[in-house]
């Protein structure tokens, strides 16, 4: 059984969403492919290595197997992973591998899990590995398309193509604590910043003036302390050639993105909105 699931980018609202505000995220056409075959024992084969169930080397796949076996006990499976989603970039590679593994196991062993089941178990897998999850990554990876959170409202954007630039490894935990620190020191100011981000996210749903909203959201992320000199200088370089860009995800590294205007800026790659979430590729 071969199943694939997409990665994602957060368009607007990262960090603010941790404090109950809105975020807008979209599935992209970078996918993680998982091959599952029946076997007497578990084998996991990826670019990270060849292991059995191994919570250190393959935490997401191993917890996905563990959670799947709680519902449908199986003896073993050969699992091979091929992913075009760069890891540690905030593009949802971990959620995509969990979602694709769960669906591939369900299809191969005829467990009949619905996409809603797969999303819920993949979210549990994220919690198993990371201790917490907003659920955005597994949701977008399972269902595809563009969504407003926490409402889980489907959104249609006119813009379907974005350029992405990887600045470095992202630092989600560190950036979340940095923002929490800012909240502690300047609570009233902090509230105003995340309220302003919320206004931006809700405006973006209309799909108008996205470039302007990207610019203002990035300025506010900078105010929250999650940008850095390298990100700022890349963004001003892009501004000189008429492009707006912002952090996607936690910041402190990871990726920045902007709307594709017909040419690919140096060092970037193009992604498209993927309307399709997890899907069977073949048997
Ligand atoms: O870079 P990522 O995909 O880990 O993005 C994190 C986004 C945050 O809003 C900072 C955290 C979250 O769980 O939504």
C-alpha cells in the first residue's frame, strides 16, 4: 500500500494561535510518501536510517504504529518513507509522516479508519512525541486545502502559489518560550500585538491585499521577537525587488514565504496550495 500526505505552511497567525487567536494554514504540494507491506516484524526505512520500532530515530512513525496497534493489533509491517518535505523547517514533515503512515496501515490491514480518525490519532502522535500540539499540522495534512483555525473553517484563497526560502533550522520550542517571556514582561502590549495579528488573519480570509497583510504580520512577529537579523535582511532584499515576505511557523530560522509573482527569487523554491490531503497512491 502506498499513501502520501502533504506538508503545510502557516500563512498568518503563528504564535497568536497559541493564545487562542486565529491562524490561517494551507497544505502545499510537497508530500511524504509511505509504503506499507505486511511482514512478521516491524521495519522502518527512511533517510534517517533502517530501524525497528524506535522512538528515538523514528518517533512519529513508531508512535503511529503503537497507536494503530491499540485499535487494530498487527504482527508487523515493512514501512518505507520517502519525503520531499524538508525536515525541521516548519513545513509539517512530522505530521505528514504520521498521517500517511496511519492511513497506509489502515488501508493495508483493512482497519477502516476515516480521515477524521486519522487526524485524531495523528494529533495524539504529535502529543506523544512533542508533549503538545495545536493540531494544525495533522489537520491540514489529512484534509488538504486552506483552513482557518481554531474554527476549522475551509477558506478559498485566490493566491495559490508561494515562494519559500529556508533560512535555517527552525526553533519552535525556543521561540514559543521567547514569546511567553514577552507576554510576561509587557502583558498589555503583548495583548495588543496578538489582537492585531488576529485582525490580520481574519482580513486575509477575504483574500485581498495579502502582500500588505504579509508585511504587517511580519512586522508584528518581529515585535514579538521571533525574527532575527538573517530573516530581516533576506526580507529587505526581497522588498528591494518588489516582494513581500514573512516567517511561516515558529521563526528564529525555518522558512519565510511570499506570494509568487511570476519569477522565483534567488535561493527560493515554489510551492502550490494542495487541495488534496492524505491519499492512496497505489497498492
Ligand atoms: O514552525 P512550526 O510549524 O513548528 O510552527 C509553530 C507555530 C506556532 O504557532 C508557533 C505554534 C503552534 O503550535 O501553532
